C-alpha cells in the first residue's frame, strides 16, 4: 500500500505491487477523479480483450515493449509511446519480453484497487460502496 497522509503525498518504494492478473503487477494511487498506476508485465504475459465502460485510460510506456490492440488496430509500443483508450473501446495487451508503463484512469476503476484498506487511503474513494476485491 502506498504511504499516505491528508496532504496527498505517498510512496511506492518498498511496497509490494498488487497482482492484477497472473504476471501483471501494479502500484496505484488515486483521488476522487483519477487513478495513476505503474504497471509491470512479466515476459510472455497478457491482459485479455476487455473494455472499461465508464473509464478512459491513458498510458505511457517507460521500459520494454508491448503489443496492444485497440478495437481492430494493433501496434507494438516502446518507451516514449503513448496511448489513449476511450471509454467502452475493447483493447488487449501482450508483452513478449516484459514491459513497464504508467497509466492514468478516470474516473477511478475499482478493479484496479486491491483492497478496501487501500480505498481508505485514496481521498474520496471510501465513499464508493460497489467495490469488490478480485477473487471474492
């Protein structure tokens, strides 16, 4: 969990990442309107085709490479490449050699938040009642 205070400062240093799906781990910090994640895929891992009905997603690749399909268009992304996935658009990712990227999602998608205790560290998120942890 990121260290947090009412000032909004925190750290991911020394904090174990949340395993979102097998081989895909993330750190997250968010507020009322946006969630910022640092995401790492182990080599050969993927996130299957899906869509965020209510959330836009911005991504910036910082290390490694990933093949991403948005709708019916596929591209290989490397450090410096950026992506915008609008709400409701199906997309999928696969990384042969591993990748690290940052993503910002708004409004906050609760499937990216690992547990209720973490929700309490995010300003305003504790008011959301519809969160269910993965695997429950």
